[in-house]
């Protein structure tokens, strides 16, 4: 995914399929995760064990409700610092930031925007390139 920019000296981006394990009842497969090098110990051989620093979920008709409700609640509960929900139908990304243990909508980005992280300044996505891709 050449449209995602990151400073590799600060962290690692991993793409699906990658399993994120919080506990026996909470195991997920997000579309993208970013993990700071200081948290790299959660990256195991077969899965991530613990909260990534940032998670991106791309909505589809079959996953939309699960991504926006169940996954969001559990990512918040387990301390994922930043959560992005991409809606390819409407070409928008909602960006949530964990504040006092709860997600707050920080920003909403459209097709012409450069999505940047308030917590991880080296992570950005050119949404024009993402949403212009042919299906």
C-alpha cells in the first residue's frame, strides 16, 4: 500500500491478515495496525497480543455493524490509542482518539484530504489515492 506513509524508525505497519488478540473472547483481524517500536513486544510470530497503537477498519456491507459497534467498543476498552473507520462507499474516514478511556471523534476526512494522525505525526494516508483505486 504505497499510499500510506510512515516513518519506519518509529513503528511498524502491518496489514490484514493479522490477528489481534486481547483475550479469549476478543480476537480481531483489523485491516491495518500501527505499532510503535516501544510497543513492539506485542508482535508475536503468529499474532499481535495486546493493543496496537492505531487500528484502521475498512467498512463493507457485511462487516459495517461489527466494525462500528463491537470492534470499536473493544478497541476502546483495551486501550487502542487511535481508531480509524474508512467508509469506501462515501469516501470518508472517521478518526477517533482515546481520551480519558473513551473514544472521541477527532476528525472526519474526505476523498481530497491527507489523513494525518494527531498522536503519530509520521503516519499519513493520501485519501485521494485510496478512494480513487478501481475495485
